[in-house]
C-alpha cells in the first residue's frame, strides 16, 4: 500500500497492521518513509495493490499527470481511495495565479492551484480508472467520522479501480 501525504490518525492504524507492506510518501514531510513528488513516482509500474491519497491534488500543478502516475503504479485490479474537496462548478484553475495571497483569495488556501468541481471524477476517468463516488455516510457512522479525520459535511470518497489488462 502506498499512502500519499499520510494522515497521522490513519498512519498509526495502517503502520501497525500485520501483513501489510505499508509505504508512506510525501514531498515535504520528513517523517514519510519516501520523499516523493506525485507527478514522478519513483516506483515501478504495477507495484501497489492499494493507494490512498487525500487532499493532495489541489496543490499539484499537473494533477492529470499525478493521476496517471497513480494509475501506472497500481497493479491491474488495484484500487485507490482519492479524496478531494469539491468547491466549484466546474473546476476552476488559472495558471497565472501564483501569488500566495491571490491563491488564498481564489482557492481558499495559499498553496492550492485549483478548486475542484464535480467534474473531478472526469479527470480520474481520463487517467484510466473506473470510479465510484461514495458518500461517507453510506459506510461510516457519525461517531467514526472524526476518527477518519472527516466531518459530517465531508465530500464524496472516490473509489478508483485500475481495470485488469483484458477488460
């Protein structure tokens, strides 16, 4: 399993899971096991069964390339859980907005480079995945939400599967 920008609350649970080859990766966090840029993942193709990535792609200039990299490193039938905030309709991005103050104003955070809309799912499909958007309340109780680092207003969770080669 590759966990991109691992959340401490999940990392503690996953790191201690016996039988799981668990790798954490982050571009900036010195505690991650691997220093990694999601647009150039330093692992071979078809390496992982599972990939977890939450709230990362809003910060990545070439999110389509990152999604392609996620697809590349997953084995056929491997799956990814990708979470991103949906705050626009459609996705809004403007490459000319580079000043942190302007990004804060336009995107809600100084290092974000876009606000995703419901069309985010189209970007994931373009990368080759089959995708199912799942509302957290469909499988997580209100008491479990904070344990997963989520709130009652959490966005959909994108369950993404890399099809088998013959599909």
